[in-house]
C-alpha cells in the first residue's frame, strides 16, 4: 500500500489487474488504459499515459492513472467489455 501511495505522489501509472482492481478503484476517480503486450500503438499510448500521470500528479485534481495489461489480464478486459 505504501508503494502505491509513492507511485501516486511521483505521478506514475499504477499497474492494475484482477487482484487489485476493486481495491484500487473503489471510491476514486481513475483513467485506465487497457493495452496489449507487443502492440506498437499501445506502446505509443503508454508514453502519453505516463505523461498524463505526471501532469495529473502535479495538479490539484484527485485523478489516478492506471494501466491493465490485457495480455495478462484478459478476463478483466473481457469483463469490462474492452475487447
């Protein structure tokens, strides 16, 4: 939990998956990216997602930024109807 708090303070993208999805998202505002390993478009978007996380951390907005690896967490991806 302390590591996640540090990630928010530094403006990092939080890895999300089926094990921490509900715990992390409950009661918070999130921007979540679903990406696939090896996808060049997802990699490019990931760079923009990192920048957005840094900018949001520097602002007064209480918005968290997360990323789901859809290759690893395809059940979560399907549940959220992303695919």
